[in-house]
């Protein structure tokens, strides 16, 4: 049975969601939110949810204390101005609202108007599961809901006056009977793999990596919302590419040159080995500052993409993080080669504030 | 029975052992002279008790998100083991008290003894005389009224307005229910004042006249007269602390808004005496639970647990003042003084410290005195009248101040006068700045002027901005607040969309 307060709790959560939505751009470009990831939820710092009152500025007001100490000694803890008012003054503290990744993904989806991803035709395997969540008036006796049936019978007998408290005999008749009923829910059974590739050559600085980290978090959140099973793989490259774990991915810094084709080749090897395209939805994301070593290597990249990668994947995404050193030429090259290919999305991220737009560009096609 | 209407998940009567405990403890409490109305104990699980706490003790309140916020907070801190609500009792007749169902029997007995202390206080203390003892029903009525407005006007509209009213909830006059404000001067007095010449010469021989009636004196008198005339044409003539009441009478609202504001105001006034007597009320209840537990109730096996829990309630965290502790110790101090006859002229005038130390007339008036005190005092008068230098020293009470360079509070003074003054200031404002309506026709534009009596601490401007905006929206025209910021006289102005900070004599800053 629900408590009276459930409605108020629900309303409060709506307000929290509203706040998060309102400041989504800020949250998306802040590291704070992803630092607080705990299992399937994150906590979002929300300043000032509360009722504004005329009140004194904090921390300035002296109070009264009890205990040892001489003049000038530090007092442990915070003295409370106007003591004993706890509970009367909500909003004194900034709030850490906990929100599930699921909800967060919904907010992003609604706010960025991201279409739900349609898993590719041949792979659209959904499982149907029956869940007994409803109640109906007809059904097999095996699914009879005893308590509901009993309650209906009691209600009818009381209403019709045939209930005798001293001899409480409840006899359900046909109209009283209630049965559990099933609802069929189909769940996409499809699995997806996200292959992150990042340029770790000397020109990618800390800020650029942080942007990649943030983008990767939001991409993960959205794809997990769309697929039941999402795996992530990480490839770093400079002149050579290697696969690393998540942690290393965001920390590595090399000083070598840049051969992007090395990463694409490794990516293709991974797909061939572990993720047969007939069974997997595949999402390679490549982050770079767009400064490839040579024209020849760029051509090699384009060939690899055309011949192998792009036919195999749902969508190939390239996000170019602007840096002080990069020429950004690679973006132009890709654009020239694939501007009319639906399966390729390109985005430029000049700074943190554009993360939200970039996510929209990368995921906006719903593939 | 009224309470059958308030459903919990399942209503549970008290188990037999608690029914017996209750009857037993009720008898003990009456034996000690406590007088209280019927007290109904309810068993709750922790979700229910958190809900009740979020609702201020009442099972039915109007729908609002802040209850939900408080509930989530309490729920979390219970889950993490940070806090646990032991007892809750509401000031109604019959009184309702809630027991947490997984407390031990000893805890339940402790809570019952404590609750009877509270109910005795609610029943007898003068400051509770004007509270509505049928508040359970009243709150439920409020909820129904608000729900009806929501049905008619839509949830967002009503909720926004409730938010506005709540933001002004602390602008009430806690003394209002207890006094009849004198009505201002009538028409005749006003007319007489207006016609008066404005100044009067002091009788003086002619050669002394310019000394006895110097021009500055006459000028000052004229000025005073002009001020008085000005005041007579002002509305309101005297500052009105009951800002909510003023808005209710004169604000520009449609009927449903009017109703919401009156609901918020009623509830604010209902809870006001509890804030006014926090120290006394908790002190009194703690005094009685210790007295009854240690003298009458405890079994040998329960002593350790009891001592553990009791010390938790009266514990002082370093540098903080615990109202339970201050209250109980002060009641004991009073009892001790009146038992030993340490009061009256002889005691005050005695200057021999040795005589004073051993002073005991065997007066034995302690019990009588504390019952009298619990009847007539509130926290402010309680501290004002009974706080003594000995008490401050024995209890080690000091004032603190904020050390800006160190970023934390430090011990400031242990001097009696300062400690007492600080305590009184804290208790009389309770963290609520003193703000009153001073002019309802500001600059002859029908705008509302509020004035804040500055007591050494500045208002928090961002919050004041939003609250002042809400005043303006309810008033229907711009609202101004006179206050002091950074030792400068300041006028904050909000016209519903624009906020301005002006220092009279300096250019103003506008923020839209």
C-alpha cells in the first residue's frame, strides 16, 4: 500500500528532473556528475532547491556553545545559528539528487530529441516475456488472485447486507473472481559494442582528453539505454595502435606521431575476431584533433573505412576535439569522402560547452 | 473516533505489554503532578515515522513537493544510520504520539515518559493556549481545500503560489495571538494633533527665554510634530510584524490565492509556539523522563541501555548548544535554587561568598516553582529570568564568533552578560530576521515598504531577492525592503520582474 507521501516524493523527483533538464548543458560539460557514478546511478549536485526566505547570511553569525576552550580556540563542528530549527528550514544545504542512469538517458533523449535507435533489420531480435502485472476478471483458476477475490466477495457481501460479523463466512461467486493477467513485453535482445578510438599523440592535451571522457560517458549512457547489452572496447593510437582498458584509455599520453590508419586497422581486427557484424550492432567512435601524419595515411584510412569498416557497422562516428596544435585537416578529408553517407557522422567539439551539441550530432541519426 | 480516518498501511494497536506499560507510566506521571489530556500512542514502522516527521507530525497535509524532499532526506539518513527519530508527539487533544515499532521495550517506556512531559507542557503552557487543539482535522481540511484549488486551477499554478507563500512563512508575529493590539488614535485625537501649534515654549522669564527655548529646541519640536503628523497619515501607522496577515487583508489576490495564503498563515501560527518554547519544552520532557525512568520505571537489566540512550539525547557535540541539555539543566538549577531558598532579597543582597555557598534555608519550593515556570514562561523569558552566572560557569557555556581568516567558529566570551545577551538574541529571533510592514503607500504609489531591524548580521541577498519578489507578486505592486548591508543603509526593491539594490545617496544597481 502506498504512503500518502509518495505523491509528494514523486512531485519532488519531477522537480529535480526539471532542474537537471534545465541545466543539462552545464551538467553535460561538467566532470562533477560523472565523478559521482555509483553503479546504476549518479548524483547530480543541485544548488538551492528550496524555498527562498528572508534569512541571515550563513557563517557570519556567532552562536552559543558549551564545553571547554579559551577565547579564540576553534570550536568543533558548526555552531548553529538559531539553534534547533532543523527541519524547519529546508534548502540550507545544496542537494545531491540521486538519479538513475536510465532516467538520465531519458532526459538526454528528450532534451536532445535523440531518436530511439533502430537496431539494424536483420539483427532485430527481440524476446517476448510475459509478466504478470495486471488483474482481470477472466482467466484460468490456476491464476486466481485469492486476496483480491476474497476482498471483492467481502465488499459485495457487506454492500448487500449478507455479511454477518458474528459468523463471517465469505463465499466468492463468479463475479468476485479476479485473476492475474499477463502482459507481454518485448525486449530488444540485441547487443551492441562501442569501440572508442582516441588519438593520444602529443597534441592531445588534458582538456581534450577530458572532453573525450565526458563524451564517452554520455554516449555510453545513451547506448546502454537503447541496448540491453553494451560492451565497450578502447583503442589508443599514435603512430601505432593498441587496445587498452578504460582506465588507461583516459590516462595515456604519448608523444609520437599520428597514423590514424593503425587504429582503424586494429578496430577492424577486433570486429572480425570478436563481433561478427551479423550479430552485433557496432559503433566505432574516433576522437582526434584531426592531425594525421601524411596524406598517404589518410588515403589508407578512407580505403579501410569504405571497404571494411563502414559496411560492417551501424554508424561510424568521428569527433574532432580542437587543440592548439592540430590542423584539423582529417575532418575535412572525411567530410569530403562521406558527406552523403548516412552511416558516418562527424562532429567538431571546440570546447566543453559544445559537448551537448556534439552528442546530438553524433547520435542524432538514430542508427 | 477522529483518528480512525487517518490510515496508515495497517493500523496496529499497541501490543499488550505496551498497553500495560502505558497505563503504568501514565499513572506514575499523574502521581508526579503532571496534568495532560488523553494521549494516543501509535505504532509506526520507520517509513511511516519518517513520513510523519516530514509532515510535521500530521498524517494528512496539503500536497507539496517539500514534504517529499524532507522525506527523502530523512529516509536516506535513516538508511545510512545517521539519525533515527525516537519520538514524535503533536499538540492536539487527544495528543497523538508515535512509537517506532522496532525500538526496544526500554526505549518505548523512555519515549512514553518523555511524551507525557511534552503533553503536560502543551496542555499547561500559556503560549500554547491559543493553538487549535483540533489541528488534525484542520490540517486535513487544509489538504482538502488545497486539493480542490488544484483541481480547479491546475497543479503547477497552485504549487507555484504555495511556494510563494511558503517563502514568506516566517514573516509572522508570534505574539499576535496573545495580545490585543491597541487600536490607533481616533479621528478626534488625530484632528487635535493636527491643529496643535506644533511646539510649545517652556515658561521662562523674558531674559532667560533664549536659553530655555533656544531656536534649535523649537526647531526639534516642530520636526517632531511634523513627523507625528506624517505618521498619522501613514498606513499602517505602526509597523506590522504580521506581514502575512497584512498581505492577507490588503494584498491583491484572487479568492483561491487568498485561501491558500490563509492556510499557510494558520499553519505557521500553529507551529510558532513550538519554536518559541523549544528549550523549555524539550528540557521539561527530558526532566520528566529522567525522573520517572530512574525513580520508578527502570529494571536493573535496562539501566545500561537507558543511560546510553539518555546520554545520546543530552549529549553536547563540541561547541554546540543542545536545547535538551540547556533546558533540563536549567530546570534542575531552578528546582535546586528554590529548594534551598536561594532567591529573594536576602539572597540577592548577600555578598559573602562563603555564606552563599552554603546557603540552604530548607525552603523546599523547587517542585512548585518549576511547575509554575512551565506554565507561564517561554524560552526568552525563561532564559532572561533564570539564567545565572553560576549556571553559565557550571555548564561551561560560551559565545562563539566566526573567524573569517580561519574559516571556522572560535570561542569568543564566557562573560555572563554577553552569553545571556547572545542567547536571548538567538532565542528571540530564532534565525528569522525581524521584518515589518512600515508603509503600504510607498512614495504615494501604493507600493509596499518593509523594514528590517538590523541586529548585527546582514540578510542573505540572493534569498532576500527571491522572497521580496514574492512579496511584490502577492502585493500586486513593487515591494521595497529597508535593511543594512555591509554597514550601509540599503533599500532592496523588487517589482515582480526587476530587482534593484540602492544605497540612498548612491547610484543604484539593477538586475533583471
